C-alpha cells in the first residue's frame, strides 16, 4: 500500500466516526492549549519582573543600613530600618572610580493632601543624581536641583499616579505645577511631574513623590541618616567590583574589622534579577507541568479510542491479512491514524493557545509571551503522544491471527 493510500484510508477511518474522533482530538487540544497558555503566562511574568527590576536603575548597587543575622545568631536591626548610613558615606562612595553616580535617599510613606483630596504614598528624599541612578525623568516641569537640596527647599515632584490621585486623571500639567500640597501638614510646592515607568500595587514606582533629601531628613526622618544609598556603576561589567569596593570602603569608614559584623548590606541589581528570574522560572515549569498532565490524559484517550477501533475492525484486519497485507502494513496503518489525530490536535491547540495568550495580553490581565520553544515543545509532545499511545493498539492489530479475525463477530 502506497503512502497516499495509507493517508486516504486514515482519513476515511477517522471520518467514519466523527464524534469519537472529535472528542479524542478535543482532549489533546485542551492539553496543548493549556501548555502553551501556561508557558506564555510564565514567560511573560518572567520578562515583566525583569523589566520592572531593570526600570529601577542602570547597573545598580543598593546600600542599605543594618544587616540580617543568620539563624541562631544574635538578633540585629533589620535591613533598611537601622540608622547607620550618612550623607558622608554617600560622598565617600562617589569617589570610587567605578561609581558613575550616587544618590542618597530618605524614604517614608505619608498622607498627602490637596484641597480635600488625599492619598497615602511613598515620599522619597533625593538628590539630582537620582535621575541618573534610577532612570527617572520628568515629563513636565523640573526635577529636584542642587539648589533645592542645599537650601532644604519645600518643593515636590509628583509621580503620575499621585498626580492623578490628587488632581484627577489626565490633569493638565500646567494646572498642577505651581500648586501647593501638604505632606504631614507641611506645605510643598509642586515643581514637576515624573515620567511614567508603569507598574501597579503597593510598590508602584509611579505612586511616589520626590522631595530634596535634606528636606526629607528635616521633616520626615528628623535625623541626619539616610534610608539607603543607590549607586550606578560605569558599566554592567563593573557592578560586582563596585559592590565589593563599597563594602570595603564602608567597613573601613565604620571601623568594622569583621565583615560578618557589618552594619550595612549591599544588593546587586544583577543578583536581584537572577533571583527573581529563578523564582518565575520555577513558576513557569510548575504551570507547564500541571498543564502537561492533561496531555497524558489525552494520550490515554487516544489509546482507548484506538483499542476500540482495533476491536471494531477486527474482521477488516483479518481480510487485509488474508489478501496479503503484512504485519508492518497493519501496524503502520493504525499508528498513522493515532499520529494524525495528535497532529491535528496539536495544530488546533497551538492556534487556540496562541489566541488565548494574545487575548490575555490584549485585555491587560498580564503580559504573555509565546515562545518558539513552547510551540515546538507542544507540537513535539503531541506527535510523541501519538506514537507512544498509538504503538500498542497498532501492534495489537498487527498481531491478530487472520483466520481468527475473519471469524470475529
């Protein structure tokens, strides 16, 4: 029997029982669709997390006060809560050759009021270098200047979300700049609006207000310490060296001989991205594995269908063998039927999975990313399922005795 004859016989056999074939195909389609959609969500989440981390700065090293002790050691002040970093530390770090820009920061959350409207948002005391270190820019007006810092001016730059909360969505910048807002009952003049970085939730970078760091020390923290120091390396290859140089410098400045007793800690942006990517990758694998279970269930469905088909076509198999069909021909016929089912299911599943992933992104639920790997994986798995779960029924059909098959009722 030629290849084209085999394909023709396959299509005839599958179309002879459309309902059974359709239900079998549906089981594989759901599995393929689930794998592609879940992997797309996982990949999209991974890319989104990496982009969010990269948006906080370029080649960034963050220095935080305090250090976490290990299990069984004495309790220490948690990172970010201690008061061990000063403006002088930031000035010293700026002298390191691999440091491109340094921004000491004072952070707090506070209630902000404008003519009866209020919002609770993040208040960050910064210097002009913050724009370089944290990839921040203004869409309208001006950012915090050196003059603002040296004079301790009560001026503020609003994030887009904060502007919308206080002045209404899409408020005209010209009507916002120059207005007076109250932070902790202290009046601040709005001098600019930051460009949107995108984001949501409690750590939304657009839900923020920037004021001079000296002003924040006076009115927010009430002391000379800073909440953290952000440092930008001259290039990505210098980030690790910069982190080590900062550690060595601050240990010397704080008169600490044993690094285990450091009263500060450092975070490398690359390490943060690697850790976050590792978590989201595990999340993606978990989603894909759960979806993969449905593929196994679909494969079992194909096996059941093919076994039923072998039973129903026993007399046909006996007749073919009686007129000269070889075991290979019978086995090939049923195996091709199983593989054809899974390939059709794979194509439909890929189209459906891609469409659902696009719809999820279009609706803004979460950004998805369909990769060539996930498509190839789903298609390859579908073909493999056809071969694996179709092999036993095909072998069983080929092993039937032609005389007994012809007698089968």
